[in-house]
């Protein structure tokens, strides 16, 4: 009878046009510890050791049932992190009793009076952005848009904290260049004049230093380091600095929201343009605003206000998209390392009219921990009719020139790895690591925001996908929407993840924070085919394992995706065990 049942099941599978879709089998309730009931795998998973008792496959719905959103915490005062850790009931891990606490620094404790508003989630950020629309700042009153406690970490979310010690460093606090060189030395011997090294390694710092062009000289000085980083743009990346210059905020108006409109004299310098640089004044986006539209030479400078602190003017490429922010952070790390600037000394001025955004505390902790962030709308109000002189002014690299857009065969990058480390340190995730005796798989579930903002490219059988992954022995599966968590929580979840699974989209930027042995499994779809190489290339720069699968028009994950995933998972498992054995 058992044999007949199997033959019937196989024939049904062969005849059924839906046989390629993942089927949800009627399996026994999944034990928390796989060892309690032995290995259980679906028949189509490779390396079959033990087959489950055959049961009829339940028909697969065309789409997942409506997702019930986890109720948010009740309104109330925000509890300091130390108190929360002591008082909260922290569930034990299902694998080895390891503590689970997928959170780090509470980013929403900043002073609202200086516009460093709550950490918050992407959904909350979008709500605030829509409320503000294109209105100009300053806004009447304090726009504190978090009115509840932090998101609640689901009890079944697997994280492991306090199990690893951060790598020791000989570098001084805030010394970005030293950290860059240190990471490069840990990842093998460097080859002189190597193309990859001159794009992603220590060689790029030397390349910029060798191409430091004096653009304007005199009592003031403007210089730009120029080197080709982006493989698709026929323009050099420029790292520009002005010493002894003056900024008149009255000459910077409101352009197309959220950008600014620069008039000549917004940036003045007492110098003369050098003849050798006349064909070097080619810039993009925000740098063109400063060095092209707004730049003016002058025979004298009037200074109503004097700023001696090294200042970095930043025009963000986004206020709530993690993908956009990653480009800005990567470029800022390059600027600091190339100019040998310390985050301890730098002061940041945000030069846009976007909302403060829930990443603003990350900006401060990451690049300006000893100074409050300053915002253009506030400075324009404060210094109306005045000229502000800066001893040392730096201007951020446009996001479009980020190396995250590159496509090449270079594997590993001290630059991108350093950015990852700096962010994880800033949000309190450096001691977070995956569970040692299990493979933690995090599946990104794309959902519509509560604001009604639609999210496309959604896998239609997420539930079946997750159920299938949970049948693989020694695998713990997190299924979540990153947008529902604070950023420090997001990074801690990623640091505890071995394999990140998701549809092509901004959420996969979390690959930046995976452990070094980790892997990425990316789904493509007709709307975003496999020609979108961003996260494949990001995985190369971080030396992560990577695999992908293209879905059809129905956005359903088919059965034959499994062997490809299992192969990736086994590679990650072996790399993890090898690193742990060291």
C-alpha cells in the first residue's frame, strides 16, 4: 500500500501543471530542535538521507493568505536600553540556549531640538515624508514622529549576541585610513598596480593622492583628488576640499524638491584658477552645485562667522532607502580615508531639504560622534545676511559615482568591508554572530507599508517557500520584513544570518552586514531580470557566496529552485565550519 501511494503521488506530480510550484506538505509540527525528530527533507531536496512518511501534497494557493501584522507595542515612554535589557524577558534560542536579543544601540534617544529625531522604521519615515510633502523647513514645532515604543522582536527570531569579540585594532579612534589599511593586510598580499586594488583596495588611496589637482590657489585653496572609480561614467570621481573659503547660505535656494539651487557666490575663495586645472572642472550632481554653479573667486572675503572645525557638506541621495544610504556611506568612508580625516574631528552639514529621516542618528554615530548634525534649513535661518568662513570644507562624493554600481571580476574589498564594520560598530552589533550549530536563513518578506505605499516584486508563495526551507535539517529560518524594525535591529538580525534570501530590492543591501562566511540568494522577476547586478557585485566585494533564480510572470517560486539553494547553503555551512575551526 505504501508503494502504491508513492506511485500515485509521483504520477499526480508529473501530470499536474502546478507541479513546479512549491507544495506545502502536511508535515508533523516542526520541532524547535531538528534533532528531536531527525532530519526531514522534501523529496526534491538534494542529498536525501531520510524521506518523510508520504502524505498527499496540499494544493498550493495562487498567493499567500493575508499577512496578519504583528501588533505594535503600546504607547508609552521610551525605556533606556540598559533598563530594557534588564527588565525584558529574553527568550532562549531554540538550538543551544543562546540568548536572543536582535537589537543594539537605541537610535531614537537623540535630542529632538537639534533635529536628530527618532530611529524609527521605514514605514514611519515614509509616513512623515508624505506628511511634510515639499514644504520647506524649518517646520513649526518639533516633528518627532515616533509616538510609540520600539518594535517588538518576534519570539521566534534567531539571534546570538555576545558570542564573539570584535577584532582588535591598533588604530586610533576615528582613524579611517588606518582601519582601511589594517583590513587590507588581513585579507592577503597586495599587488602593486593591480586594477582591483586601485578600485577597491589600498591602491585607490594612493591613486587619489597621486592625482591631487590644485584647482585654485592663493590665500584660499581649492584642490580635488581625481580618479576613475565608477566603471560606467566617463567622469572621474572627485574628492574636493576648500581651505580658507566662505559660504553664503542666502545664495542657496530651493530647487526641485528635495534638492537645492546654487547661485554664484554660494562658495567663495580668495584664489585664482590654475591653468593646469582648466579642463578638470567636470563634476556631477551635488559637487557640480558647489564647484560649478555656486563657485566664485574673490579678491577679498568678508567673514561674519568663523568655523575652525573641519566640516563635511553632505547631500544625501535618500532619506529612508537603505540602498541609497549605502552609496552615501561608502563614498563618505572613501573621502575620510583619502583625506586622512578622523571621525572624531569632523562636523557634518546636511545640504538637502529631505526629512531628517530615521538614519540621521546613524550618520552622527558613524561619522561625527562628537558633534551634532547640522541641517541646511536651520543654518540658512541662523545666518541670513551673513557669510560663514570655514578653515577646512569638504564636499561629499555624489552617490551615482559609488563603486556599488560597478560590474567586474574583483572579489573582496577592504573599502566595502570597512564600511560594513563601521556601521555595525555604530549601531552596537559588533558582538553579534550566527548560531554556531545551525544555519540561520533570513527570508525577506516584502510587504505594503501601513501607509498604503505599494511594494512591488512580491513573491506570491512566500509561505510555501519558508515551510520548505524549514524542512532542511539544522536550519533556522527567520521570515520578516526589515522595514518593520529599527535600523540597529536590522543590522543585528543580519549579523546573525548565514544566508540572506529575498527578491531583488533595497532590502538585500543588508548583505553588507552578513558575517564574512555568509551567502546571498537573490530572486529575479520579469520586472527586475538578472541583468540587475547590484547585489551580485556587492556579494563579490564582500567575498560572500552568491546564487540567484529567476521567477516567471506568476512570481511563484518553483520546485526546481531547491537544488540551487541547497548547494549555496552547503557552501556557506562549510565556510562557516572552517572559520569556526580556526
